[in-house]
């Protein structure tokens, strides 16, 4: 059987038969790869806890007739804290769920992988209070890299000046001017200050965002807008994002 090496981030585990598991992986070139880990759910499996969600692993994979099969696994970065801490686990699952839905088998998207790795790393080093800003930044950056970069500089409908515009249009994919707003039923309230924060989330590095001490109210306003933007452009239901939104509301 031909085999190939793969460095990848584990996104999701799905049960297969009695003791096997299908892993959904994000390869380091941004492709989605699905492969079977035989006997992973058997006590004393040779993989131990290496193939858990959010772990980064080096794999050797055999090409199978239907599904490829993992034959060796080595931990590159366990990211164990993301599975042990409830808040971090909720944040990491937003990342894994979105990547699971937007990555495609056989289609490289090289910028997604480094974004994912840096986001998961930043969750673990950031102050607790900064994690939701990092989640929001990840969402807007991932969407931008995936072809849905929100227009925040000029009117997304007519190209005109924004001045004190206060609307984000889902249909036009960005902020729109007052004149265009009247004709757009998909627009959401987005005051100039929220637009300024959205620009910061889009353009700053994750480390800068983690240390920016963005006010929680501003994070929440941006999260609501970015979540609506994600849901408009990603056709699949994102359960982890729904759960995270519920957590932010409670806090
Ligand atoms: Zn306009």
C-alpha cells in the first residue's frame, strides 16, 4: 500500500464501527484530510491520547481503497490545555468547527493552517479576558482568507464614502453608506466605533489583539456582527459558534 507523511491539526473525531475512529484533519497546506485510526477507542490503543481534537500531529498514512488509514502518529503540539479548560475548549471548538466546514478535501488553502495554529497557541498564552477577542479576530480573518473579506473602508454597495455610516450589509459583504442602507434589508447596526474595532480585528496580529485590552462591550458588539457575517457566508450550521455565543451572552 502506498503511504504518505502528513502534518495536520486534528479537527474532529467520528466513531466508526466498534473501536475505529475517523479523524477529520486540517493538513498543513490547508486541505481537509479524512483518515481512519484503527482501534483508537480500544483501551490501551497504541495512539494513547495523541489523536485528540486540537492536537498537531505528524502522521504516516496508508492510502486505502475507500478511506486512508493512519499507521503512525507523533505529537508535534498536544495543546492539552485546550481540552482541559472549559472556556478554552469552547473557544478552540469554534476554530475547529469553522475549519471543518470551510476546508475542502483535495483543495489547498495554505493560509488557513498557520492562522489556526497561531490562534490555538494564542488562546493558551492570552489573558482569560482576551480570549473572546481572539475568537472574534480568528473568525473575521478566516472568512477574509476564505474569500469573504468584509469591506470596511468604503461603501460595499456603491463604493462611496462612509463618513458616519452605521450599517453592515450581509448581502454586500461590508459596511454601506446611509443612501444604500434604505434599499438593503440585510443590514445590521454597526456604529463607527464598532467599524473601527472590526478593522483592528482584521488587520492586527492575534498577539496584538490579545494584549490590546479591547473592552468586553466592544468585543461583544463585534462578535455579534462577525457571527452574522459568518452564518451568512458559511452554509453549514456551526454548533460550536452557537454554543460560544450563548456563553458570551451569559457573561
Ligand atoms: Zn453606498
